[in-house]
C-alpha cells in the first residue's frame, strides 16, 4: 500500500532529524556556537500535526525558509511558527514539550504557551492568511519547509544561521538538508520553489532541477527591506511571488 503524503513527509523529516543530530557535535565545536537543539526531536508532536493537517491539499509551490528562530519553530515545530499563528491559523493543538538537553538557559522552550511572538513568523503567516483567505486555501497553493531544522545559538542567545558557519563545519548537515528538500519536492510533486530570502533560493538552485526557483524578501525585522513602509513593501513583494 502506498503511504500518504503526510506519512512520506514524516518519514523524510525523521531521517533528516537523525542526520542533523549526527552533525551537532561538529557544529558545537565552532567558537561562535554554544547551543544546538533540534525541534524535530523535542517538538515532534507539533511538527507531526503540521504535516498531518496541511500537507495533503495539493500545493505545488514550496516556500523554503532557512532555519528556526528561538521564538518560532523552536517553540512550535512549525516553520515560521510564531505561537499565535500556530494556534490560530495552523490549528496546532497543545502538546507537552520538554526543554531539551543543551538548550540555552536564556531561550527556554515553552511550546504554544510562549507569549513572545516571532516577528518573522507573524508577518509570514498573516500575509498568507490575508492573501488566500483561509488556511485550506493557503495549503491548496503553497507548503512551507525550513531547509535546516536546527536551532543554533551563540552564548549570548543570538541566532546563528548556517551561512554564519564555515563550510567544513556545517556542510555535512546541509547535505542532509538538501536530500530532505529533494525528498519533499518529489513526494509532493512540487513544480516551483520560492526561497524566503536569497540564501534559501541559492540552496534550492544548488540541488533542484526541472523546478522553477525564485525568492521573496525575508520577513526578518533585521532586514531593512522587510521594514520598509511599515512592512507594506515586504507584503507586496511576497504576494507577487506566490500563486
């Protein structure tokens, strides 16, 4: 019997999680990194819901993020998963989440009860909800994946992105992430990928063939483009890149 799309995606995500865990020690040896945790492990009960609820609506466009932020996917297991967005738009239900070993003491894992809202995730899912009008319509058109699932933090609690790390340190993990991206594209029959930021676009271009690849601006509050005109320019750019 052929597995459902959600079951295939869960299998692929679990393989990615295992591969990334094997690369954690190497990442931790780099001087800029103090903490590495994996939301696909400790927040799997949330990520599994996301795949079960929303992967089967026939989307053929994939929005590709980079890696989790401490107030988004790190809490909810969902890409760009600001907690209010995860609850209200994605209908993710509360599950017990235990702070993993090695977590940053300044960045506790509180799951859906986290009150602080990730700005990027709030902008991202609000835009999609406004553009499509319903959650079912969102996922009839697009699906969302982060390229790398690992939360990587400096001693200060600053988010460290994969692009901040030397190739010799991060490349084994990124290769596993590339394989996962290829799996998602094949499982879902994706025909276009939109990188959320140029890093994700370049990563997709390096591994995917016969798929249209573009990029939207990243919604991070650290980006001047995302903040321009109170975010209106970012929303216009983002909606111009999706079906």
